């Protein structure tokens, strides 16, 4: 709910911005912080709500991403034409306030009964240590030890160090995000640079979103079957392999049929990856450590998610070499 308030206020405050620097603060920092406060707790709460149907729940929740991919570009263009950019920010801020409603619906699960407290025996005030410099250095050492223990526990550094499955998963997802979203950025410029009409090029993104919307719910139902229990990681790995290899289709040519085939294959594999990513993470780590493991993973993948599109664009070099990002995507993913 706090994330909904922050993201809504940040987006609404963007409508009053008078410079790009102010937009960095409002639409970037404040709204982004609100998204962080909304997304990670929602995924963690969802994992605690569902056990047997966890794959289906994660697939349905990830369908919202595909729905936004289809509708938000058209909504943004309509709002910009009707209300201007200031009015668009204001309306989108109101939309984001609905995250507060979603947070209010997520009721906490009933906690197990607490054990009665033990008698306060031998819990008196600790004796003060004597010594000036020694006491100060000892206090500083204890502070650093507590800080290190806190970060190790709440940032899942212990999982990254001792859990080999989580380490492999985190490194793999971090590397994946270097190119996973690049097609969303370069697909339309790639098509229009080779002579395709802008309307048909934009239609490819809509088809990609529709494929995700249509496929993710059935995928969730299928992978919730008892036979797939413990096998989600293998399906996830094969989907990643297909997703990476699908980028080679773009190298066959820039025609509409070729790109349509690419969008369908990429969308199918993307649906499986998006539906099973958090399900696999919940199987890799204990649910009591899932929120901290998800937080560390989000930090790691955000770095490559940020540098991926600029790196692919730098590799492209010019508008005539826009097929280069897909060659590098083929290698990255």
C-alpha cells in the first residue's frame, strides 16, 4: 500500500515538473521506489498464499505484464492526444493508486500461536566493560558484526554463498536480463528501418502481448499438475534455450512473415519463462528466505536490465546494422 501511494504521488507530481531533472526525481526515483515497494511484497505474499497451485497463481499474476504491453501504448497515445503529457501523468498517477486497493486485499495469513514467554531470569543489565579505547573498539566491532549479520540474513548473501542452486539461478537470471527485454525496444525500429510500415511494425508488439495473454493462463494450469512437481526447473531451462535461439529467426530477413514467426516463438517461450521464474525460485530456496532471495535477485538483475538495451544499441552502430542486437541476443540468452 505504501508502494501504491509513492508511485501514484510520484507520477502525479510529474505532471507539475518543469524540467527533465525534476522528472528524474518524480517519475524516476519516487515512482520507481513505489514500484519496488509494491512488486516484491506482492510476489512474496503470493508465494505464501499458494502452495499446490503456485505455478498457476504466478502465471496469472504475470499475465498483467502482457496485458500492459498490449494496452498501455494505446492508452498512453490516447491520453497524450486528449490531455497532453501533464494530464497523462496525472491520470496514470490515479491508476497507480489502485495498488493501494490491491495491498488492502492481501490479508495476512494467520500466524502460528506464539509460545508463552520465558521468565526473565538472568536478563538484567549487562555489566559495563572497563577500559576506554578497548571498550570503544569492542563496541565498534560488535556494531560491524551485527551489521554484517543483518545484511547476510536479510539480503540473502548467505544463500548466494552456500546455496549452489540459488547461486546458479541468480547468475543465470542476471545474465538473461542482459538481453531479455531488448526485443521490446528494438523490434519496431528494426522493422521500420527495413521499410515496413510503422502501423504493421507496431502490430508485432501487440501480437507479442496477445500471445502472452493467451498462453500464460493455460501454461499455469498445465504446470500445476502433480507430474510437473519438481520438474519446473527443467521446463524453465528448455524455455530459456528456445527463447535465446528464437532471436536467430530475425537474421533470416526483415519481412513481416519472418518477424511474425519470431514474435510467436519468442512470445511462447517468454510466456513459459515469465510464468515459471518465481515458481522455480520458490523451489530453490526455503519460503522463509524467499523475500530476501527475491530482493537480492532483483538488485542483481536490475543492473543488467539497465545496461542491456544501450549495450545492444551500441553494438548496432547504425540504423543499417539493426540486426546486430538480435545476433548478440542469440548469444546472451
